[in-house]
C-alpha cells in the first residue's frame, strides 16, 4: 500500500522510480493481487498515468485491463476504471492532447523570459495519431474483445455504460471497417447499440448518437439494420423534443445520423417515404415572422435539414423514387413551406442559398411542382413572380457568387422536362406579349445577356439555352425576337445580336456562354441553321477563329466554334445555295483542314472543366472564372462530336448514297407502318367479333338457366302427380262398389271439361312438335354450312351444339308431358268405369267425399297444365330468338369470309412489295460494301419482319 500511496500522490523516501517501472509494478499488482480492493487501486493508478505515459500503459497494461473486464464483472467501479484507461490509450482527441500540453512545464531562460519551444512537427503529430491506430488494431485482433464491450453496454450502471460507449466510439474512429464487421456478425450487436437512444440519461444518449454516426459510415448493411430498428422514429422524436431547428447540438447529431442512414441508400429512402416520415419534416421549416434571431446553431441545424430534403430528391436517385418523394413533398405542404422561406426577409444568405438549391431539386422534372413554383409570387407591391425575383438576383453582379449559381440551378430545374414553362419564358420575349409596365423573365435574360458583367452574360446565355432544350417549337419562336440596339437604327434579331457580340471579341466567359446558346439553339433545327447561315459574316468568322493558332484559353473557344460549324453542316437542309453541306465541307478542307478541324473539336471534351461539369447537374464552381460549362451542354457535346466528325469526313457521293438508303428505308418503314395499321384494324374487328360471341354465350347461359328451372318445375309436378295417382288408386279399390249415380251431376261436367283441355293440350303439343322439327332442319343446315366454312366459324358451331342440346331438353319435357296426359286419361277412364257399378245407399256419403277430393285434385291439375302451357310458350319464344341469332351469325360469317379473302389478297400483294424492297436493300448494301462503307447488320430487323409476317399469318388463319 505504501507503493500505491507513492503513486497516488504521497512522497516516499529515497529515489523515485521511473514511469515505466511504476507502470510495470502496477501491472504486476493487477495480475497478482487476490484482493479486489488492491486490483481496483492499481487500475485507478493506471488510469491516472494513461494520459502522460500512453505508450507504456498501452504496451504493458492492455492485456491486464481486458482480463479485468472479463473476470471482475461484478464490480462496476473497477470496470469503469479499466474502460477509462483503455479509452485514454486508444483515443486521439484534441482535448486529451491539450490536457497533456497543459501539464507540461514551459522552460524559462535566465533572464526570466520563456524560451522558444518548437511545436511538435507534423511527423510527431502523425506518430501520435498512429499510436492510437496501432493500439486499436491490437485490441480488435481478437473479435471477442469487441463482443465483450457490447455485452458490457447492457450494464445500466453509469460508470460502466458511459465509458463503454466512448471506448467503442474511439474504436470505430480508428478501425471503422474492421469493428463494423465484428458488430455486424455479433448477435443483437446493432440492437444493443440502438438501445442507447432510449436511455433516460442524456449524456449516454448523446454519446450514443455519436457512436451510431461512426457505426453507420459507409456501411449499407448496418444502415439498413439501424433503420429497421425504428431509428427514424426515435431520431425524429428526439429532434422534436429538443426544439427542431431551434435545438442545440443534439439536433445536429440526430440530423447527421439521419444523413448517414439516407444518403446513397435507396432502401432506407424508400422506407423513410413509405413510413410517412417526410410529412414530419414540414414543421422544421415553420419560421416565425421575426427572423432576426438566427443563432449559429440554428443556421447549422436548418442547413442540415435542407440537406436531408435534398438527399430524398437528389438527381442521382432513381427517377421513380425521386418522383414519388417530390409528390409526397407537394402533398404534405413541404414545398409550400420552402417557398415561404425563399420569399421571406431576414433569412441568412447561406440558408437562402441552400433553400434555393433544395427547392430546385424538389421541382426538377415534376410537372405539378413546377406549375406550383410558377404560381408563387413574392410579397412585393405589386406582386412579382418568384422566378422574376430570382432572375433579378442572378443578373445582379453585387449578389454573392454562390447565390447566383443557386438561382441559375433553380431556373434550370424549373425548365427541366417542362415544355410548358419553356413556352412561358420564350413568350415573354415575343413582341406580342411584352408588357412595358412590368419586368418579365425574358427582359431580365436579355439584359443579362448583353450586360458588361461576363458572369451575367454566361448565366443568362445558359438560362436561355435551357428554355430551348429539346423544344423545336420554342427554337423557331425565338427566331421572331427583335431587339432595338440604338435609336434611329432598325431592330436586329436576337440571333444576329448574339453573333455580333461574339465577333466583337469580348471575354472568354461571355463568348463561351454565347457559343453554348447558339449550339443549343440551332441543334436539330434546320430553320435556325438557315437563319444563322443567311448572315454572310458568320461562316467566315467561324472559319477564321478555328484556323488561328491562339493560346490555351482561346482553344476552348475554337473548339466551340468548330462544334457550331459542324452543327451547321449536319443539320443543313441545303436551302441556301452558297452554304450547302458540300460547300461548307470544301471550305473546311481548304481553310482549316479536316484533321485540324476534328482536333479542335475534340479539345472540348479534353478540358478539365468539361469533366467537372459533366458529373452532376448542379453548377458548383470554386470561382466565377471557372464557370465555363453547363451540365446539359456536356451531354449535347457528347452526342454531336461523333456524328459531326463522321459528317465532315464523308464525301458527296457517300452522302448521296446514304440519302438514297435512308429514303429506301423510309419507304420500307412506311410500308411496314401501313401493314401494321392493317393488322391493327383486323385485330379490332376480331375483338368486336369476340365480344359478340361472348354476348351470345351469355344469352345462351341464361337460356340454359331457364331450361334448368323449368325442368325442376316439371319434376315437381311429376312428383305431385304420382302422389295423386296413388291416392286415387287406393280410393277406387276401397270404394269400387259405390253408386256413382247418387253423386252430384257436376262431377261429370268437370270431367268433360278436363277432356277438352287435354285435347287442346294435344293440339298445342302437335303444333310445338312441328315447329321443333322445322328448327331441327334449320340447325342441320347451319351445321353443314359451318363444317364447310372457315376456321373462324368455330364459335358458331359451339352455339349450334348448345341449341341442339336445348332442343333435346325440350323434347324430353314434351315426352314427360305426354306421359302425364296418358296417366290422366287412365284416371278418367277408371272414374267412368267406377260410375257404371252400383253401390248401396249407405256408402253414398263416402263416395261423395272421395269425388269431392278428386274434384279439388283435378282443379290443381288444370292449374298445373296451364302453367306448363305458359312455360312452353316461353320456350317457343326463346327458340325463335335463338333462330334469329343463328341467322345473324350466318350472315356475319359470310361477311367475315369475304373480308378474310380480301385481306389475304392484300397481304399477298404486300408480301410481294416487301420482297422487292428487300431485294433492293440487299443490292444497295452490296453496293455500299463494294464502296467500302460500313453497313449495319439488319438480320435482327429481318428476323423481326419475318416474325411479324408469321404472326399475322397465324392471326389470318385464326
């Protein structure tokens, strides 16, 4: 214990041991002491020495400290000392270095002034950082050490849990990938760490956030596990509890963790959207009217919140996921809230810039969001559209550079895949829509295009180019724009004014912007090419620019001039005699040289700023001077470079042959299109016939249902009749000796009426049988015609079979009715035979009662006979309807047969034409091959044509 007192602060007699010796003795005490108090004191001493003698403690005591963690789990105090000691060994935080530097004594010279002590150089600092990495690597060599730390996190004691969290965070900072792998395969490893967010002690919860930040860096698997452990719900709750954007550093840590979970992780982004968490982001951006109190922490929090919104709608995400998130943000009012911040006053510049970028990506490519943004007005008097207010900032050279870039990005996103918005912007430049009393977007763009500020020139040119992107109609409309340059001079077109400024030799940035505008304008627009070539000065200026040998900066302008001239060749319709394709190529060969032209054209894609602009749509530049290329323009260059090079090297004969081949292919495509239209018409006709067959099938099913119901009724009548017959038979046997003459005479009259009704039923049955025979003959005739008909008559045959089955059922019913009539006649005959026999007077009353019963039963039979006659009438009507349906089918079948024959003739003619066209194409391909021109393989096209022909032949056979 005396030794420990000396270490802990007591002064002992004799020479003091060195730090390494002290640490060695402490390690021996930790390893050999049997009393827990001794080991605890030794570990406490190691903790106090671990900052000053980091190397010695880490080298000698690490294994002993790990052993303490494994064996002394019951004592939380020694566990806390051991974890703190390990943290001091592994951690490289600046705070620890400051503590160590404060403990050092500053040397003083003899005069009393402090000596100049040289600061640790970079090598010393690097060695200090490497020391923590080395000890961390040594610690995680055994994965059980990390698993042990995860188990210790389950301890609720503050002195164990908090040092364990800090130690695990340090391990992840130094050896993140390796520790992430160990935690990932550890059972319930991530779940134990997620439990830290539910700890009621804010210190542990906040450090748990830092731990999860390190854990989720660049590991998609862990990010998914953390997300599905209800991380989004817990983090959003913490942000709300801490005051959202007005919260402190805890809100910032939660937002950083959310960014780790969502950035470049499509699965978590989809889970975030499906969980309706986007709707919970709206209250973050509800700022009050008093915007004067913007603390640094609030600015940081709101900046991270805006970045979180951008992660969900980033252009690098899949288009479907981005569109879904954009729709949700509009429906929940988040876009409206962002536009409110955009138009608010007193918002810091960096928040305003990030808000503009966020709104840009929320509306990019979404027609509904773009329409809403076009309707937003600034709170000014009079109200102005938000687009106009933003453009005013873009062309104002006093505004910050990043803000102007953000406004340009917002304008580009507003016009991305938005032809309606493009038309509205171009319309503000046309003479018929210009309002002299208000400032429009077109006026601001023209003012920026021709201002003295080169950055305004470039931004306005790029913005105007996006108004024409992939929109042939607006390119032609913009040719109508006329500009008044000065008093007393006639107005000039916008196209001509751009070329005039280009020829005046302005700054490189201005010329690059104008050249990008001109290339986008005349691309894929022969009318604009004709207008450009109509000015006699344009082509000589371009050839002079390309042919000169200028400096590095001018080479980019030369490349863009070559691109512009190449577009004039490729999209030239040869309407101007002096500037046809052939003459322009001859001019290039004489004045510039084809190889030199292609070399100058290829310099565009080799430029460093071109590669940077091609990476993402947002214009991000370190300085205004490097703002030269637009993202969409890089796509255009990539698309046109190859075709222009090929067009310049082609000869006139090759172009003629290629045009002939194109015409032939167009004719072939027209024939195929006509053939496809014919097939579509036939398909529609077949579909109509199928619908008719389905309707007739449904009618047939209804008829079958009716027949089945009638069969059930007949069976019921038959059963009742059998019961009645048995009753009458029994009564006739018991009362065979009764005198019928004593009964009332009305019985004989009723029997006579019954006979008459039976006779009428027989006549009706005979007539019905005759009609059935006629229908039978008609069905046999239709069946013979159907057998001789085309393959399309299969549905009629099925319908005839169903009619035949119906006829057989009706005949069966008729047979059963005849049987019932016969049995009635036998009953009447028995009654008459019984009336001729005499009986005694004493039995007269019994006979009267029996005859009365027979009378009631006879009345029932008459009612049943009437019901049967009515059911027969209904069957006759149904058979008549079926007969008319068969006749209609027969006529339609004849029409279809004639149409099929005509279509076969037309198809044969078309096949002959296709064969002739194929022979011509084959001969042309042979000629092209003989001339050395590469010919594309069209086996796939022939295969598709053959497959189409076979499919159409199959449909004709059907």
